[in-house]
């Protein structure tokens, strides 16, 4: 996972030069402020040009940028030290690829659950690159039932390449864990807000993704399969990931149009990894906008509306005449 | 409730190929013998894939099956094209299988007990789940909840239908929520997993039975064996992700031989049905 | 585990001789019917003498006789081929030390759950000597919730030395599994009938023992700790098991008197291992007597009564004056 | 509700022995220093067993603790005699600990939030659970449910009190059912497991917290390590059944240092309390 992408190389290069010039300028020997100003403007123009027209495949790369704000990053900014992390599924283990706990977001006490990736290799190995085992999903479900018991809304951050495909995961029922969450989340009597912050990877993302409101960050993706996986299967050629990313329509704007998500959270030019604070603010803004409405609903209304929301997803034709077409 | 019709699909003609090799012992088996023998290998008893209408005949009382929602068909919401367009693939699958989609649903009875039946068809794009599979299953689950009719779903699927992108993923949510609804109505749901049941189908309705039944030897799992081998870079143990492995690991209630599948289902429904 | 006990040696010896004499007699050469009759009467008298005055420690041995009817034995007799065994906790594994499934007992469709021991060494190893792991208790709980969903009464057979003390059992939360069952069984909205058929071994027995009615077989035991374990701890001498068995008051009659159980099921002289059929009949008799009453109760009545039943167990003093005694 | 009294037990006198050895590093620690340092080893930070009244002082606001049900005392229903009679053992324990039983219960507040507190006392017959422990805990759990007061129970126990035979076993059922009642009333219950929490206490109320907290290094498990070693005939791995092991295996929510235990509890209650 690179810290910078091919398509932003010239921007990062220029930004580095600006920094250097600034040092010289500030040392007082030569005043370069006008030159710096000029280059900065050019970089900004370049950013708009580059980031404003990212291809789906490029967005999929931004979505998994190693410095993208992780669940714990966002929690740290929003909840500070008042967050209490809660661990364990009470069945088998504590999955470090999913974190959860109690915190305050804006004016609301909430249960927070999210995939957790690392910002370096060591941390990523510890977090299994954000790919949960069944115990992660079961921990998430336990937390949701706890939240429900105490009337706490649930805030979920989605950022995973997918559920882990491994021997232990299969032995302990990855399918059961995901399926169970899908069914049980349709039955949770408190508001659920989901935010796709980075990678919304297939069933492993959806397994904590049944929300009353689902939002995506501008440069996040949400897909039934990774572009690489899709290319490998359908094109029989993993290098066709760009084509697959295009075909899968995995961008936030595609999903909004398809009626799958409820809104898109803007990101700074280049992506949220350049400004965690801003990402946190956008999240709090949505929480403040939506929780007061959802909190007024009864348990039954929440469950019924959530059912209808997901019930309506899908496109098909019902016309009998097509039969004989 | 005007969305089902009373037509039962006719039995398909015998496929053009006349023989099949047993997937376990390699024995060459004549299709016409196989059809008489419930698609069990006469040499090693391997449960080979059973064609759709044979499966429906196996699990429902004679002439009791009445298809519903046959008219629901896939569209191509993403205008998806890989080496071929999704539209073409659909046309080919319809032509090949003589059904409109990867699941066929209907009303039927089993030893006199009425129930809703969904049977997936692996021949139709690998039994992949797109919007239509999700919708048709959700509808029989909703009828089950409304009319207090037990639901039995026979899975055979490689997972999600990638060509429908995010819509196909959301069918996992939709069908699972419909099952929870059925649970709340205290109506039995029995899941039958046949070879193969993987990916998004395994990780949604197929795993959520009040009783989960698998056919002997069926491959069942979330991730496909190849994906796992590539990820962990080691060979998988013998029997991994087979029905018996899942039984041992607590994921299914029982592995049932095809010859007694109907009678077992009927018996379970007699216990669970109020 | 012996097939016969010291205290019944002479009985078994004489019974063997009777069989031999019968073969000779029936061969027609000599008529021994009068002699056989006489010896038989003496054996019967001896049985009454021996089995009628068994010490608690002897009863504890009878309770774990290797031929005692196991859960599957009783199911086979009562349900025949109509039983459908259901497996697995949907979390980790299928514990062979606990069996469960659907069957008909008397006039009632029921969910049956029970510890399962073996009748020989091989079978006992497979069944882990009837000592469950957490997955066994979780399977039991899953079956109870299934039974509740479909309004099926639950029939439970208790026969275990205890929950298994091992590394895997601890890792996967033996404590959690037992505690969870105790809590959840107090919340199951269908009738629960429990039968202690052999060994009621501590928390491992109680974990499936929260019934609206709890019965013990005449020669079964139910105890907070095995006599051997108690002797090892309190007497610091495992050979003092006899004394411990006396002190623990673990017989059915003790428990009936203490208000812990609701009835005692009679056994033939010598114990149920001599007549499985009879044991099955006694069970069906109780089911027919109690289920019709319990089935008339609402979910709330069942839960409230069950709570009161176990709430009342315990002996203590509340008098303030004792303070200054 | 007339069964609690308003007396707070006075702080016990300093025990006669003046020093203690750290159970981990072996450092010799003066009791009077330990008492000032929350019974943490000054050298290795090991959490040593904390005396009852220190524990109550640690977890409740100043002077807020009001004991209830102090008058409930054990009887000897089985007339149990081993090397000593149960009656004698009780008398000795009462004399030694200056409390009537292995659990002390009361009303208290934590950072201003009223709650019900139960604290077990390992010095009283190894913190074993007999009828009185079960009854006193059930009563505070019932008050919690009735008055919507959160309940916190601090466990320290070797398990069941064998001298009460089957009655002691049934306390597991009784307390667990009372917790389920609290759950249904949506009242928070926090379990704090201290060294040691094993046997019937571990396998009942101690494991059932909405939030389970353990102190660092505490031994927690169903079966005692010696029993396990005898059964499986192998040595147990380092750290087995310690708090951190349970955290790793998903059984507890967090391991909390004694210095921040009160503030953590108060914070959790602020979240969970309506
Ligand atoms: Zn074969
Ligand atoms: Zn130390």
C-alpha cells in the first residue's frame, strides 16, 4: 500500500518543493513569498484538475490509503478520552479487526462499532488489515444488543477489504456470523447510522452495514467484490482492475444514484487522509442532523422502516410480456 | 398477492450430453440412469448436482408444485460488460436452462403439508444471486410470514452476481431481513445446502435456517477454496468446507442423504409447524 | 467404571447360577424348576436387603453405572425412529457430550436435550464421558430458543460428571456458557421438564437444569461437587469419598426434602441399568402428568413461576438478634 | 423493602501481620504502605487482594455506602462436618473478618450516581457462595430492577460453598435469573472480577455483566488450574486463566487498572444509565 499514488506524484513533488522554498524564505536571506504564492496557486489548480476527475480505480486506491482516518482515529478526534473500548464476543475471542465501545458523538451518547485497519505494516498485521473473523462480527452484534438494551444509538464505521478468507474463519462460521448480523441488524430497536469511511468490501462490510441511514465519504467505495477480484474472475486477468472498477460502479455517487446510500460526505481535495479532523466533523454533522429524527421513532417504526429500506433494493422487471420477447 | 401464476413448468428435456463422470470416483454414468437414481453415483453414492425440476419433484408431493413469480426477470442496471454483456449472458442462460432466473419459487406440499419452496439452479449463471433471486426469495419468505406457511430453500450457488454490482450485495441484506421476519412470526424456515453453496448465498439466507440441512459432500463456505489457498498460501485439508466438516464445526443441524431428504423434511415440519 | 459393584457381587453371582441351572433344566434332562424357584426367591430377598439400604456412596456408584440408560437410549425407546437429531451451536462445534433433537414423548411433540455418556470406553471417549465443552451448552441453548420459537416444550436429561475442565473449555468460556444458560433458561417461554437420570454433576448439570419441574431417578445423585472432589478438598483425602457422599446429602430423597426437586422416579431393584424400558415409562408418565398443566400457562406465568421456584432455594437466617449471639 | 439497615460498617483495624509478600515479584511490602497504595505492589504494580472495606471505599463516593441485609446469616442446613463442623467454620470466619458473610451489599453512589454494590470477601471462607451470598446478591439485583438502580458486583471467590451442598449450587441459578430480570428491566449490571474468580461464581453472576471488567493479573476461570492439570495431565501455559487471557479470548470487555477503576465505572454508568 503506497503512501502516495502515481496520479498525485507531481502534486506531492511540488508540495515538497514549496516546503523547501518556505524554509529558505523564512530564514530571511531571500524573500521568495511571491514565488511560493505562485507555485501554491498552480498546485491548487493541479489538485482540482487531478482529484476532481479521479477514475473509479483511482478512487478505490484513495479509499484504501494507509493514512486514511481509521475508526479509532475518528473516535479519538470525536470522543477524546471519554471513549471506553469494549472487547470480545463472549464466545471465542476478541477480534482486533473490529473495534467497539461507548462514546459521545456531538450531543449523543452512542455505541460505536467499526472495522479497524492499521497505519503501518505492524499495526496492519495486528489488525489483520481490517479483515474480521467471525468473532469480530459476533462482537459487533453483542455490542448492538447491548446498545439496544440501554437505548443507545449505534454509529458504525465501515472500512474493510472484506471478511477474512482463512481456515479458522471458515471453521468458526464466517457465513453464519455475517448472515446472523444481517438478520439481527434488521431487528435492532435503536437508530443505526453507518458511514463507509474507506473500503466497503462486500459481505464483510455489509455485515455491519444495515443502517437507518448509510453514508459514504466522497472517495470511499462500496462494492460486491473488489475490482481486482472481479477482474480476476470475469476478465480472467487481474490487471483489468481498472475496467472492473468502472463496470462495478462502486463510487459514492453511483450508490447514491442507485438509492443504496443516503448521502455523500465531502472530502478535502486529495482525500480524507490529508485531513482527519475534517472527516470527523462531517460525521458529527450527519449525526446531529439525523439522530434527533431517528430517536423520535419507536422501536417498531425503526425496524419497519429499516426493513422497507433494504427490501426495496434491487432492479428487476416484472412484466409478463417479456416472457415471450 | 396477484404476482404468482398457476403454471407449473414442464419437465425439461434430457440434456444433449448422454453421460456424466462422477465427481468423486470418476465413474462414467449415463444421464438417464442418473435421473432414475436421484443423481446419486451408482458406484460411490456421491450426491451429484440435481437438475432443478428433479429437485422440485423430489421435495414436493406429486403435482403439488405451483410456480410463483416466474415473470420476474433480470435487467442490466449497470450496463455491465466484461468479455460479454450481462444482457447476453442472461439470454444464454435462459436459453440453456429454460428458466428465467437462478431461482425457481412456488407453492407446494410435502406429505400433505403446504409450504413455500425456493430452489436455486446452479446451471443459471452459477446460481449467482442478483436482484431477481433476492426478490423472489424475499417474496416467498413474506408469503410464509403472512400465511404462516413454512419455507424451504434449496441453495446451489457460487455467490453474488457481480454483474449487478452493489444491487447483488444488497440481496443478502434483503433476504436475511425477510428471514428474521419469518422468525418473528414463528414460521419454520429450513435451509438445504447443496453442492456448492458459497459466498453471498452462504453468508445470508442459506445459513439462517431454523434447521440447516446439507447434502453429503456438498461444498459449503463463505470464501471459495481457491481464494483461501491464495490468501493463506497453504493447501487446504482434506474435507475442508464439505458438509461433514460443517457438521463437525456446528454450522449445520444434519447431513441428510437424498433418498430420505423428503421424509426428513416432512418430519421436521410436523414438529415445528403449529 | 465397573459393570458390577462390590455390594451386588453375590446377587450377580447367584443370577448367573440361576441362568445356568435354567439351561440345564430346560434341556429336559433334570427338572430343577423347584430349586430354581427357591434360589430366585432368595435372590429377590437379597436384592431387597442390598438395594433397599444402599449408602449414598453406593448410590453415587449406581448413578454412574456404565449401562445406565443414556439420553439416546431413552430417546430410542420413547421416540423410536421418529427422533430427528439436531446438531451444532452455530458458533464453534458440535459437542458430542450433549445431544438434542425433535421427538414425540407420549402425546407431546418436544425438543429433547441431554448429556450423553457412552456404554463402553470407545464410546465414552467419543462422548467425552458426558462432560460438555462450552459448545455443548451453547448448542443446548440454541435448541431451547428454537423450541421456544415453535412452542415446543423442552425435555432435558441430566447425566454428567460435570462440565469438562480443560484448556479449550476455558479458552472458549466454560463459565460464560454455563452462566448464560442459567440466565437464559429463566427466560424461556415454553415448559421445561428436567430429569436427572444418573449423575447430576455440579454446574455442568445445572447448566441445563432450570426446569419448571425437576425430577430425579431414585438412584441418581445431584450435587455441588462429586464426593471424591469434596473429599479431596475438605478431607484432603480422596479416599474419604464415602464420608463426603454422606455429608453432601446428594440423594434424590435429600433433594426432595430440601425442596430442590419435584419428585422421585422409582427404579427397579438394583437400578435402571437393569431395565431401560421401565425408566422410559416412568419418564413418559411424568411428561403426561405435568405437560398438560404447564402447557396451559402463558409465557409470563411460566417465567414468573420458574423464577420464584429457583428464587426460593437456599437456607439462611434473617434474625437481627443473632447478630449479638 | 424493610430488610436493609442504615448502618455503615466501620473500617476494620489493621491486621496483626505487618507485611506481605508480593505474589508476583516477591517484594516484601508493609501493609500500611500497601493500604495507602490501593494494595498495588510498589515494585511491579501487581494488583494484590484488596480488603473488603478498602474496596468499598475505592468504588463508592465518600460516606455514600449504606450496608443492606447485614443480618442475613448462614445456617447449617446439612449439619455438615468434615474435619470441623460448618458451624465452627462460620464462627471462625466471622471472628476473623468481622463481617457475617462472604459478600457485603449496600447502596452507594459513584461520582454522584446511585447504585447497588456487592463486594465479595475472599477472607471469608475463600469467598465461597452459599445461600447467603446468593440471597444477598439476588436482593440487590431485585432492588436494582425495581428501582432502576445499576448494580455492580465485585467478585472474589473460589466457587461454591460445599458445606451447603445442593443449596450452594442453586445460588448460581438464583443469581443468574435475577440478572436476567435486571436485563429485562434495561438496568446496567457491571461485573468486576478480581483475583480469584472461579467455579460457581465465575459460572454465574460474575460472567453475566453487560460489561465485564477484570483487574490486571486476576485468576478467572471455571475449573481451577490444579483440577485442569490433573485432568489433562499437562502443564498449563503461562498466563492461562489470567485477566489478559480472558480479554484475548473475548470473555471480558476490558482489564482496568485499580487506579482508574472508579472513574471507568462511573463513565460506563453515565453511558448506560438512561
Ligand atoms: Zn462415484
Ligand atoms: Zn510485585
